[in-house]
C-alpha cells in the first residue's frame, strides 16, 4: 500500500521558511547529518506526513534528504500537492 504525503514546492513559501530558519540553524542541521550546505532554492520542498513536517532537499548526487523537522515554523496554507510514495 502506498503512503500519501503532502508536498509544497512554492518558492515564495520556501524562501520565507528558510529566512525564518536562518542560515546558521540550517548549516548546523546539515553538518549534523553530514550533508553539504544546499545552494539551490528549486531543489527544496516541504513534506508533510502524519507524524511531522520536514524540510527536504534533493541532492544531485545523494538523492532526497530530510534536513530538519519544521513543525513549529510558519508553514504555508496553500500550494500543497498530494503525492503517493512507497
């Protein structure tokens, strides 16, 4: 059975979220997971599952990684797309 998640690719919402998180916090989360610092806004997305909401990044050579949980940040109301994963 496939799981259903909701993803948001809206660049305006992502830019707002990244500003709220801050470069230092994002850099710290990436270092803790041994990931390089993301550079392209177009490769970010927000993914909401049953248990939490994650800021994810699609690394060109490593695949998709969840960088950090963003449940307590200001999340967008619109722009969510339902996706079947599994």
